[in-house]
C-alpha cells in the first residue's frame, strides 16, 4: 500500500538553466494574467480536443485544464523542480493522466485513453497529481474549521509566530494556552481529513 505524508509547503524555487518555457511556470506562481491568458489561448484548444476525442465535453476539458495548471504550480514548489521540456509537453502529460483517472472513476473499470500523441514522463506526474490532491483535501477541511482555529493555525504554521506572540494576538493568558489551542485545532483538522472518504485513496 502506498504511504505518503500529508504536508503543505508554499515555497517556490528557481532552477538553473531552465527551459525557456519556465516563464509560464513563473506566470502561474506570480498570477501574471497576460501570460496565463497566453497559456489558455495556445494550449487549451489542444487539450480540449484530446479530452473531447476521449468521451469528454468542453466543460470537462476546462476543469481538467485548470486542475493541470494547479498541479504544475504545486510541482514547481518542490526544491528539485526543473522544467526540462516544453511547457505544453508537461501540461499535456498531466492533463492526460487527470482525464484518464476521471474516466476510470466514472466507468469503474479498466479504461484506455485513446490518443496517438506520446509524451515523456520526466516529472513523476503521478506524484505531482497525488500531492495536489493531498493539498486540496487539507485546504478544503481547513476552510471548514472555525475562524478562530484557522487564525491560530495560520499564525503558527504559515506566519511562524511563536506561542507567546500568538497568545498576545489572540488574547490568551500565556504561551502554554496558545500551544494547547494550536494542538487542539491541528488535531481537529487531522481528524476531519482522516474521516473524509478521499483520505483512504491517498494512502
């Protein structure tokens, strides 16, 4: 059984001697609307054609395309990420895998995605998709926490505030109280994640 540790990281790392198309990856990280529009204009029609050719709709294609871009963003946050091929090859490979996975969910049996275009898997795309799904689940459950818990976890885990600083911001009696409250909120988040049916699929 595949075992993975669920975690969230927000670091974005530049690479040495990147492929020129790395600009598209940077655009996703910086929310560069001009380049992101260029990505959609250039590549969406081709991804859409692949999905529609394989039992999908235009709406399916749009959803898969957006999800693929988020997978690329997630993958780019890893310290050892390097773009070694054209951006489209990377995008196509992820979109292909995502749609194949969706087809298998719908039909609940073995599905072969028919397409005559080949791509090289140089990026361990399954892990990239897996990591993205982990983060989606964690983020979804985090947003279901009460505002108070969200604030405490953001202060301690994202903003790296000390327990004493959290106590002062939140109006707790002391650092020990802040530490206990963080522990309670973190445990609640973990419990919510583990109770979701998707959690077992991510093990």
